[in-house]
């Protein structure tokens, strides 16, 4: 959304555009785009960003993050776009992404040294339901969140507020959905502000084996964001303290176990911005309200857009790398941005 063309508009017009885009339902093209069930290869073009800060391209430190590189992604394929979640392999090279039209995207990030320079071997396919038809064909298309646990990939679906899982390790992009039993309270989340972020806690950490599912803006009676611990040693509900009208758009775990929350805001009063908060894993348990410090924030002075995907990997040099991807909502005034930062400990 926030690319050079739109910067010629007023801040109010830019904010209004994002407000409309974030809440917009998928178009009638959804079923058409999901009609081909087999994975197909597509071309994705990448244009490197000169820097992250628009006022000072040489600036690289932003809070506790150091900018590494960024790409603006485009494709001649009408299927490409709407990326709402992104998960890397442990080395940060091959990826699996999901769009909010019920499609998979897989491929490989090409690096030159530490910098991303493009994507290769990109394939896309519709997510399949248990009967082999596209998941979108039953109206389950708003696939906003994704978590990996070995060969299994969990996907959270807004609007219907359901969770399914796929055996990607065994069947690849042709895996079929299996329904995950979730707390009844998840079905009561707002229609377009439901399951927006998920992570699985790794072995050896507190809450190991738990699927943590967070809503975008499903608020409790005190105005905090509702979240759920599914499975694991201590299932139940908890909440994330909501401040400054930020909504959760994704989550990822650091190597040591702390939870990172990617958040965004877009309002006429508070403006447009993104931030990342760090929440200690050992503070999360049923019944609590968790909070954590902001380690990164950005606004219209930086290369931001509708960021909905966050992942973490450790580079070959031992650096903790954060990757952010934006959802362009298939809009001509938004962009698909892929950014990487190094965590400054």
C-alpha cells in the first residue's frame, strides 16, 4: 500500500486506503484462481530496496533490529499476492508461504552474501480440503496464519475461525487438510479479526508441544487481545495487552523461546505503523495478560506496508534473522515487500 505513488497522496488518504484494504473480503476470483489443484511454477521478479529508511538510506539500525536487505516482489501471474504468512526452513533459504486466498507458495530465496537478491523455483497450488477439492471452494479461503511443527503445517482461517493442518512433509503442496480441535471460544472471535498468528512451541522449551494461536483483534472484556494455548501441558486461554490501537498480524519464536509479536495499526487518529514486541515465553500461561517491550517500530518514514508475515531463522554466521512479508491485498496501491533484519542482542 505505502509505495512511492501513494506518498503523493495525503496521509489521510493513505490511511483510508489501508483501512479499506485490510478489511476487504477476497474477491469473486477466489474460486477461479483455486480451480487448478496441481502445483504450477510461476515467475516472481524482485527489485532490491535501496534501504529501509526513506529519509536516510544509509541508516540501518531501528530499535533492536539492523536492516540487512529488502525486496519488492512482483509477478506476471495473477495468482501471486496476498501473502499473509511465511515460514522458512532452519537455514532461511527454502520457504513456504500462504496467501489469504487459500493458496500455498513455495520456493527458495536467492542470496548474494547476506543480501536477498531474488526468489527461485517458486510454485503455487491451492490448499486442499479433506475431499481433495480446494479449501476455498467451501468458503474457507481467508487463510491468515501458519505454524510449522516438523512435517506438519497448521493453518488458521479467519471468518470461519477454524484451524486445519497439513502433512506437507509427506505430501508437499498436495497435502489435504485435517481439522484441528480448537477451544469453542475461537469460534466466537470477530468475523474479520480472528485467528491471525500461530506458532508451535519447540521441544525443550516451556509449553513444548503447544500450539499458540492469537487473534488479530478478538478482545476480552478489558480490551485485551484474546489468545489460546492448544494442546501441550497447559491448555487454556490468555490475553495480550493491547496498546495504541495496534492489532496482531503474526508471531514467531526466537531461538531461546521468547515470542515475537508483529503488530500493525491504521487509523485516521493514530496513523499508520508497525511494531514488534518481545514476550517472555515463561510468562505465558492460562488466565494471564502478557506484555513485552517493543524492540522495533516503523512508520510512513520507512518502507512499510501491510506486514502480515514474520519468521525467524539463524544464519550460517550465527545471527538471528527476522523476515517480514507484506500482504498487498491484490491491490495496485499496495506492495509485496520481503524484508530481513538482524536482531541486536
